[in-house]
């Protein structure tokens, strides 16, 4: 795909300057501090992907939900969802449906990522459509079968410097151990995701607590031993290279609760007798506890805020989570986070990165907060906001109050390894285009633009996540 | 008015491409699936409009409120509003006031619509001002008096393919019957608006229930017979060509309530003894019932959300509703609509179109929801958001997550027949300009732009409202 | 700094037209209807500023908080904040820190204001950095020491026509009296800020009530005599030239409460026994009372809405308010203001100007409300929104519904006298650029643009604040 100026403004001066900025960081590696690629892809040196449908459609809720919105039943895509329809078994027929509806992805980020991915990873320049669907399926399949098409070799080919996975706190990190033991030179680091042990009213919470205990060989019988087990897992993750933790919450409430009160809630959770309101309180208490732990062990705390999960309860019951039926709600940060920021916001060993699905909070709350509290930094556009318009809005709404240096660069946040270069490329182009516009309007000078371009590409992420050890000097900032 | 490139970006390449796209759909008809033109205009083949003030000022709350905001009393505009001032009787003096303040409409959509309307419908190219006010009044009056200046002939001249009115559920559709009986070839379809029968605490609700019963020759004595009467009216509307219903709500709460509970609320309403909170509950229950009915009879359900009505209570008491004192409030869709979407969102015979006055919901909630639930589509910018900036924001905030094909094209939503071409023209130009920008940034190719331009002009509206029977093949999409 | 087209779009036609519009109002004076410059600067004819740190860093929370966000302790900036670090005494070392971090201000309004201020006021064209920090410190210090570098002479040099300060209702206006007595021809007008007497649960409220009583030589023993004392201060402010009052509130609740109920709350406040909830009620009652007073004495009522103050309680305890730890929250205007607007919104002697920190309210609530109620006008982008992007959003979100003539032009809202020209210049450039874009898209004609440019520069502010007496005819609008 020979579109060297794609995504830049059409104005020739802006396009030329954006292109120069983009080219200036072309050799910098991809830094991937937060994402969902499965460590198992790297644990096995000879791992190969399945067919194009298993690679590109079934696991990608971005792709699935647009097909579903057009009335395509999940069963037609090979996914049992309790709909009564027969589950399609033939990947080529599923691929054909996808191609038939590919026009619906026009101007969506999923459409752009896939176009770039086909071109850059698979050397396919044609736009997917009903007529060429089967030929493109074949072309992808051929590539997937090649000996060198393994995750480890793609990691090198993509010039990835470090890639962080997301792992349950209860995970024993066996695959990460396997990667380490293999002697491979890639850097795959775990990230401790606390959701499954914090969301106390989920049906699988008691089992997760068992798994947590087993992973660390701890006994968990009360809130205090639970906290010790969490701290033990944090230490184990850190030992395995982790620099960060993560937690998803609907609203960012943080409430300091006495240990005795947390104990009562914890025991109710163990008995499966906790109300939704009590579970919310437990969660708000755990947000404080996790912040305290971060301030002690120095691991970066990430909070992903505002996703209301499993909205379509029938889908959830039949097909499980992460199928595309999660939706944002309005959120506030200023008041809910006050207890946490008052206790830890000025703590020099505490690092908090906030992600929002509610863009109205960029200018109203997040940039002002991040431009005061030293512990706080603002994460890039996430999920429904991870696209060209979302990035432009982020730049135009999150920088004025706080400055660029209170943000953390890019997260690809994907489970799709093959889409990683396309996602970073889009961010780099959006960044270059924004900076070029600032230079032409004389808001910044070109020297600042060069420095900010490097920061956006690698430096901010490296610094925020403490990944200096994995990148060359030119990928770091002061 | 010789401004062929008006509203397009100034960049020559974008302007040229936008113009080409705009020209490509020039011959496509106007499709008007939702609006407030009175059917009586078409029932009488010889209907003529009154004077320019009765046509352009008095019935248009967009016009009135800006004059009012500048301190012009409603009485000075010929409208008794309890203000104590004498009510102006001379339309030429009212017109003069309007002209004196016309500079206040600069850069407002009302200013643009009127400029286009004067130019295209009345051949008046001058900008209205104090000096030319009376001459322009005369020029308009001359046109209005011409024999061919009837709504039916304007319908043809404007190239309207189909025009949907909005009618109370309690309406007997006599005027629609008269249009049908007249044998005229225009397509004027009713839309069932449920507001007056759902808002149970309005003073005129009991009378509306009587009118509802009379219209369908039903007996209404309890909630069950009320529902039957509503279903009977829906059938009658459908028989008269209606494909859609409508309801305005402040917040989009949908609550499944047992019939027995609805019965209690219904009887309280009949006795005029229902509290505001109970009325809200009844409304939330009715939203579920109306969704259920839509899933059964296939009529599209429209929800217009977020207008707080009759804010200026003195104005309401003296001059009635729709005088310009309705204002938006913040709204949420994700959680309030969950019960409805869980029950009907995947139902293949259910079609829901959402309209919002809170633009923050485009990217945060509506596009994500519409890009998952097959029953749900997103309506265009409405009311306070129906202008060039509002359209641009809609394109930039509602398409990335959901794709264009989960939206429904344009609604002119006006009671002003003569403004309809100007409103559609503005939408077409905004669409062409947006698509041209996408092509130049290599986000879509020109072939997609052509297809999307046609969809935005007619195809999406035709499909969403089931109006295929009224348009030529090139006005439809796959 | 030879950047005559700075901040304009890069498109040559837009740049040229914006420049022409900008030049057309170049000789118009600066009108400053709302700000925080201390009257004492003008009371003493020979007032001189201290060193660059005392002038530019210590009093400016915009500057401080970005340094703090990067981990610089307030003590390192010479400010005792209870942090345990030694308080830096050497201004040159503080200045060096500021210069070291100046790259963090890239693309922030503070960075732009300072760049312009250095260039225009101090003739320093170099960008501040670590290497030139001390030389620039010296250059500023030399200027500050010059005999003609007094506030009064800067007022003339800056071509200020009128400058309004902000003064506690309890202030005795001694400095304003001193300015008046001095016979100096500048116009420094007080503004009555009611915060300290309205926020009844603040620890210093009883003392403020004493001060209020003393200032007006009133006895205050109950709510009624409190109101009389407030009215007396309003009269005294008006006599001293004030045309406006101000109040900061977290949410814009206005509740009409019986005097007896206010009396109870007032006495609780006097005893220091009022709850946060009761204090909120008292405040909502006072908003109504202040509106009533404004409708009686004709002083403009300003409401600054949405700042949650003193978020970092430790900083507040140690260093006091206005240190950079105030943050916005989401707000609503439509319903909370209904009681006030129903009572006074159509009153011809009442004038209310609203300021918001929540930009989502521009299009959703404020523009619709201001384009109906004649008493209501919309203030310009405030605080965290006072920058190029914020102005552009204001123009694109607040004008369509309401028109430009329901807004009030610019407020510099600063305590930094030397930044005033830079702030107005930025607004004028943003205005010219916006208008040029409208002309090129044929949304307005060039004649309207000229008129609107004048209105944005002076006319709207002059009219809204009743400052006609201080400006030449060309600075007024119809």
C-alpha cells in the first residue's frame, strides 16, 4: 500500500513537515507497555497461528460487534452464543461473510488497522471485498503456514523492544517462566491485573481466591492474609520483570476503609452473600489498598475506568465476556479520587496512570489533575477512543492544561499481535500531524516538535513504565 | 445566491472533491422520514400560506428565541405571552424588528437556512437588514400569493419523494385520509407520536385518553384496554402508511413493570393524583411496552431524548409549549436502556432510532451501543445540534466506533416546509465535505466516498425507515 | 518575536484574512471587565515589582502546578508547603529550576503567554532554557528596575481602557479610594466578590462577617441585617464605579428559601455548627438573594461555576488556597438554575453572566439558555479552558444555538498585570482566525466578520458590563 502520507492533513506544508517528523523516528522500536497478547505465543518457539478466521475475526471483539450490529448472528461467525442458529464450522464461509460486510468498516479504526495489517504484514494491497475474499483468505493462509511466521520472529521483524502482557494476579506465570528459561532474547513482561480478585461479587471470585493462594503457596483465610497473598504475587510478578499492575473499574471510587470493615466484606464475599453495593465498597477499599502497595513496591498502578461490562446478559451467559457488549458510561474523577490522591498523589514512589472511556474528562478533570499531582499521569486514548479522531481530540483536550510531559505516550492495548505495527504507525502519524500543525501555527518551534515526536513515540512510555532497561538511549527522554 | 462551494473547506483539493461528491447526488430526491409539517397543508389542494411573519417568524421557535434573548418581548412579535405589553398586530412592523436584529443570526443555522430559503425559494439574494426589510417583505408576499405557490406544488418543485408528519396517537388521521382520497401522487405518511398518552401527569392527559378512545372507537377503562387502544391506533397508522412511531423523553429509562403495577399508576393518572416520580415510572414502563409493540408490528421506534420542556413556566402558562424555552440536560443511555436492549436489542423485527441533545453521548455511548445491538441505529444531529458544526462533530464522534452504516442519514425535523430544501442541502454539503476530507487523508478511497455519499443522502434513511417503496433504485442501499 | 501570523491557520487565504481582521482592531483599547490584579499596584504611583520569581512564578498557580506535577516540591520554589524540604531563598536558583522545566510548558497557554510577555514587555526573543536562564533573569531584572516600569505606566503602555479588580464584599475599598483621590486618569474599578460571605462553612466566615459589618459600619446580628449589610456594600462598590459582582460556586443551585429558614442557617453558621449540606442550602438561597439584589441595583451578576477547591488538603492546610490544586467537576445548569431564571431571567434590569469549567455545557445547556433568557449571557472560556483550543471550541460550540451577541467577549481573568496584553492578543488572534474561516466557507460575509471582530475585541464586553463610559465610540456596539 503505497500511501506514504496517509492520515496527514492535506495542506502540503503540514503534510511535508508531518512526514519529516514521522520519518525522524522511523527506526525507533515499538514499546508496548500495556496489552493483551497471550504469553503462550512466545512460550513455544514454534507457535503458529491457525486460519485467518481464528487469527483475525473470532478473538477480536472490535470486528465481531460491527458484524453483529448488522444482524449477523454470532453463530454464523462460528461462535456459539445461545442463539439457536447452527454454528458455522467452515472458516472460508465465515471469512466470506466478513468480506461481504467489509464496506461497513469504512472510516473505522478496525478497517484501517486491517488494511494496514494486510499490506504490511501479508503484502496484500487490495481492499477486501466479496469478490476477492477467497483469494485473500488463501494468501493469508499461505503466509501463516510459513516456517518463519512465528510470534517470536514477528516480534523481531516488528522491531518490538519490550511487550507487556496482562495476567491475572492469580496466574502462576508459568509461561513467562518458560520464555525466560528458553533463553530467547525478546522481552515479554507480565502485568498484574487485579480485576478477578477485586470484583468480589463475580461468581468466579472464590475460585480465583483459591487460585491466588495456590499460585503463591499462601493460605488465605481472612482479609489480612488475602492482602499478604496479593503482596506476594506482586513480588513474584516484579521478580518476573513486571513494572506495572492494572485494574478495571466502572467508577474510580477510592475509599479508605478500616481493616475490620474490609474483613466483614471479605467474609461475605467468601460466603457468596455480598450485595452489589457492598461489592462496590470493597472495590473502593481495594483501590486504596492497591495504591498503598504501589507506593511501597514502586509498581505503576494503572486504572482503566468507565467500562460497563457484559451489558447483553444473554450473550454473557452463553458466550462469556469480551464479546463486544461492553459500553462506556459517564464518569467523574475529581471527587472520587480525592482520598487516594490526598494520601498518595504526592508520594514520590507512587505512579498512577489513568485511562478513561469518557472523553469529556480529558480537559475537565484529567489534564488538570495530572498537571498538579506528581504521581498522576494520563494514559492515551483507549478502546472506543483509540483512532485518529480520538487521538486528535486527546491532543487538543489533554495537553493545554497539563502539558505533554504529564502523559504516557501510546498503548496498543491489543490481543492481536499482528495489528501492533499498524496501531503504533497510526499513533505516530497522528502525533506527527498534530505537531506539524502546532509548528505551522507557531505554537511550538520545530526543535520542540522533534523532541516531542520522540517523546510520543517511545520516551514517555519508557519513562512512565520504567522500561529504560529495554530500549536504546535515543528512545529515552530526560 | 451564487455560492456553489458554500460550507466546503477552503482547501482547493477538498473543495473540488466535495463539490464533485455533492454534484453526484444532486438529482436524488429529498427523503423526509421525520418532521413536523402539518398534514393540513397537503389536504387542501389550494392551500396558501399567510404573510411572511405567519410563515417565517411566529411558528418558528428557532427564530423567536433569539429575538427574545435580545430583549424583544413576544408581544412585539404578535404573540400574547402574558407580558403586559400590547400585542403587535401589524406584520410589517414585526418583520421590521426581525430585520433589525437579523445581524444576531450571523453564523447560526437559522441564519443560514433563511438565507438559503430566500435565495432558492423566493429568488432573493440580498442579506436581510433594516433598510431592505420592507422591500423583501413585499417580494416574499408577492411570491406567496402566486397560484402555483401551494404546498403540493412546492413538494414537487423540491423533489420530495416522501414526507412523514408527526401526529398524536389520538389523532384520527382525517387529513391523511383526505390526502389519500384526493388521489394526489405525493407521499405524506403519518408518524405516531406517543407523548401525549405516555406523559401521564400532564394536565391534558385524561382528555387525550378520551380522544385516543374516540379515534379508535375503543373503550378505555384500565391499563389493559389502554394498551389495546394504543395497539389499535398503531394498526390504523400503519394502514395509513406509517412506518414509524416517536416518543420524547427527558431520560431514556426503560423499566419492565408488572401489569398490576402499571394498572395502579394508570388509575392514579386517571384521577389526576399521580406524583412526578410515579409518572416517571409509568413512562419508563411505557417505553418497554412501546418497544414490545414495535417488535410485534415492525414499526420503527424513535426516541428523542434529553429535552427538558417548558423551562420558563410563565411563558408556558401564557403562550403554551414550543415557544423556545426547552433546554437540554445531560443524559446517559448505557444503563437506563439496558432492560430494553436486553429484551429487544437483538430482536430482528425491532428497530430503534435514538436521538440525543447531549453530544457527549455520541462517542461515549451511542456509537458503541449502535455498533453492537442490531436493532439500534443512531439518528442524526437534532435540534440544537442540527448545524454545520454539529454535523461535523457527529461525523467525527459517531462513526469511528460504529461505522456509518449504523446511522440513519438525515432528518429535517422541521415544521417549516419551505426550509426543507435548505436543510437537506446543508446536510449534503456537510457530508460531502467530511467525505472529501477522509479521501484526502487516505482514510477511505474515492469509491467508498461515492457510496457513502449516496447512503448519507437517501439510502440510510430509506433503509432505516423502510421507505424503499417511495424512491427510485439509486436512492436505496444494499 | 517576529511571528506576525502566529496562531492563525496555515492556509494562506485564511491567514491573510485573519491578519487583516486582526489588524483592523489593533488600535482598540484593552477592556478588562473581570480579573484579579491587585488594586494596590495602582494605589501607589511608584509601585515597583520585585524580582522575576516574585513577579512570574510564585503568584501564578498556572506556572506552579506544572512544576509541581513534574515532582518539584513547592519548597524548591520558595513556598513553604509543609513538605519538610528546606525552603529555597535564592530567586536565581528558583528561576533556574523553572528554566530547566520550561520545555514542559510547550503547547500550553502558560508557555505562550510567557513567550509573548517576554517578547512584548521585556524585549526578550529567545526561548527560555537551562543555558540562558540566568541571562534572561538579569535582563528582566534590569527592566523591572527602570523608573518607568510602574503599573500605572504599564497601564498606559498597554492601552488599557478600564480594568476591573476583584474585591471581597467585606473590603473597605481603601485602595480604590486612594486611586480615585490621586487624580490619576486610569480606570480601576472594583468588583464585589461575595464568596467569603456566602460560603458559610468556611472557618474564616465569622471573621468575614465582622469585617463586612465593619466595612459598612453596619450591625449584623441576624440574616436580615446581614442582607442589609450586603446591600450597603453593593451600594458602596457601585459608588466606587463597580458595575458587577462575582460569586464562585461548585454547582449553580439556586433555591428560593423563606427568610425564616435562612435565619436558622445563618445562626448555625455564626455558631460554627453548620453541616456541609446546610451550607450548600444557604449558598443556594444566597444565589437567589444576590440575583434579587442585582435586579434591584442593576449590577451585573457573574457566576463562576464548577471549580472544586482545595483538593489537596495538606497543601491547603500548609500553603493556603489558590496554589494550583483546584479542579473542575461535571456540572448541569438547566435544572439547577430554573428557579432563578424563572424569577429573574426575563427581568430587564437583571444581567447574569455564566462561566463554566465544563465545556460540555456550552452546546448542551449554556448556548440554548442564553439564546432564550434576555438576562443571561455566556462568559468566555475560563481558567483551564482559556487557550487557543478552548477558544476554538467555544466558538464552535457556543455560537450556533445562541449567536455571538449572547456572549460577552473576553475576560483576561488574571492577577498577572504583565500577561494582560498577551492574553488579549491571543483572544484577538483566535477570534480573527475563526471569523476568517467562516468567511472562506461562506457562512458569513466579510462585512459581518468586520463587525463581529470589533464586537469580540471590545464591544460585547463593554455592553455586557456597562462600561460604555470608558471607551471611545468605535469600541461600542449597537
